[in-house]
C-alpha cells in the first residue's frame, strides 16, 4: 500500500528559510532603527512609531509562514529513517511542551495559594510564548535538525 505524501516538496523548505531570514532582518532593522532614533533628538519619527502595526503583522506572517514551510517540507533525501526521526521529534516536542505547561500551572497555583511573588507579569509573557504555536514549530525544527545532524555525523563516523 502506497503512503500518502503529506509533506511539502523540499523547495518549500528553502522558501521557508528565506522567509525566516527576511523576518529576522526586518526585526533587527526595526530594533536598531528605533534605538538609533531614540538616542538622537533631531531625527524623524522612528519607523516603529510610524508603521508599527504593519511591520508587526509582516514579521508575524513571515515568522509563521517560515515555521510552517520549514517544519512541513521534505528533506532532500526523505527515507524511512528520516520519517522515524521526524515522528519521534514531534513526540518529544509535544512531551516537552506538555511538561512545561504542567510545571507552569503547578507553579502558578502554588504562587496563588501561598501568595508567592516569583511569578510576575514578565513570567506570564514568557509562558505565553512557550504555549504559542510558533515556539512549538521552532522547537520542533531545532530538535529535528539536531537529531538529523547527530544521525548524519554517526553514519559518517562509521564509514
């Protein structure tokens, strides 16, 4: 029985990495332009103040699109072993995110019950990003790439 192909062709991975590069360049441009404009009094309004909504939207579209393309595209040589690594990486990332969510919930409950102040607004923002799907995509890509690199390194050393 032939398996259905649910992954995108390898070309989309190249498109995804270029979209990710564009998002990083845009983000760095905004950060450095804003810091430079804030340090000089007699300059035009920084690009962040003028086009904040549009650049934020563009960066998010590029980031989510790149994460989708990179995570769901085939490798150049997609075989059974790569598929197994892909599946186990998804499982590992799901377990990591679930464990972080459970740990965070326990800490939040203990903080509320015992009136502890170690959970601040900043830590809730961090938890938002941990529970965000974009973080899950990038964590999957990192875990998958590291495991694939280790596999290729082992096979090269065996030869």
